[in-house]
């Protein structure tokens, strides 16, 4: 199980928007301590994640309440997302990430 870290999330957001403050990332809420984007019993998580874009401040607020927050790359983004499910299989890649990307924690849920 994972817990949210709003301070780390803020650092991530600030790094992505530092030179382009107008950049609007696509954040969406996830189930508390999970990666699941949907829970029909929770009004915040009802319906498709694609229809639930959050502002940065709303995403931080939800994280402070224990929700996880996902990020999606859209067709108008300059963002590339790589989802690594088996860290042991991508040792070279993870070393490159640690040297070349935004300094955020790589963790598994």
C-alpha cells in the first residue's frame, strides 16, 4: 500500500511547469491508496477519469485527503509517460531516469 505525498506532487508539478506556467496538466483522482480510477460509491470517483480533469490545487487538496492522483498525457501534450510494472526488467532504464528526469520518487503501489 502507498500513501500520498502532496509535497512531492507539488515538486513534480512545479518542475513540469517551471518554464511554461500556462501548461495545464491532466490530473485525475484515483482511489485512496490505490491505482484504481473508479469507485462508483465515491462521488469524486464516479464516471470516466477522462471526464474528471482536476486543477492542480484540487489535486493537491484531494491528496491531502488521502486520494491518489493520476496524470494523463493528451494529444496536445509535450508529455511522455512510461509505466514500468517490473523494475527488475528495466535496470538500465531506471538508472537513466534517475540521471535524466525530474527528481521524483519511483515507487510501486
